[in-house]
């Protein structure tokens, strides 16, 4: 069976240490005066905890990377496209810039033909992430995520099913509030898992989603 090889395009989470003490301008929520901001978490000069629930649906890519410090000429990476994946999450923003999320991710399966037999692999599991947000005017924002995933490998190959894996999560995206409570997102989200023989595997989802804020 060919060995999958993966490289996660590492994206730094947005730094927000100094910004945490800054008040968020009202325009960072909804600048349209015709839309009420009563339900937006920042109003009347105070911040209320902002719980939300949401999800992302998109295409899955599987990337594997081989990195051998002793034989650099043997280093390489390869990416295979998989089926549709999804990420569901619940979260809370503690202030305009920092929050946490707990979610469930299912990376879309990919197929590998080995000796004329189709082998199917997939992963799913629980994620926990810290979220940083950089708000702009007119309802736009950028966000980053950094956290941990505990995943289970699924497969139709004997002795390759229900194998536990864990790894580092990284995400990057943008959002737009099209109502005071509903946010549309476009994002990249991936988990890097380090394996044996200098091989690391990164399933990732690039997709669109919606968050509902309460």
C-alpha cells in the first residue's frame, strides 16, 4: 500500500494580547443603522458573553509528508482529494477577540487502489480549539483557531479500523454578519498527525459555514 505523505500549510493564529483590553467599536458588528444591534454581544459600551453554534461543510484534502533529516533527497509530500467533510461546533466568545470552541469533525473519505482492490480511509473525532478574532467594520472579521483533536481512523482494511490518533488543529478564515445573529464563514481547518517513519498526515477541510449567535 502506498504511504500517504502530508504537509499542513501552517497558519498562525491571530495574536490578540494587547487588543483584549480595547473596546470594540459598534461598527465592528453591524454598521447599518437600520439593523438593531440589541442582540449583538457588544452594545451600550459593555460586552456580554457570546455563545454560538455552527458548522462548516467542504471538500477534504489528505496530505502526507515524509521528512527525513538524514536523507533530505527523500523528503516529499503528496495530496489526495477526498469526499465532502464537515465540522460542527459550539463555542463562546469571552470578549470581542478571544473565545473557545468544542466540536466534532468528520474528514471525507479517500480511496486508494492497491493490488486492484479499493481501500477506503477516513477520520472523525472531537476537537477543542482556542479562537482569536480580528473584527472589522460592516460586519466583517478574520479569525484563527489553534487546538487539539482526538480522532478515530476508519477503514475497510483489516486491522486498520478504529485506530486512535491525536494531533494539532490549525484553522484560518473570515466571517460576515448578514444579520445581528447570523454569521457566514469561509475557512480552512486541518489536523496534523505525526506517524512513524518520519511520516505526518494532515486531513483538512476548505469550506463554507454558518454560525448562529445567541
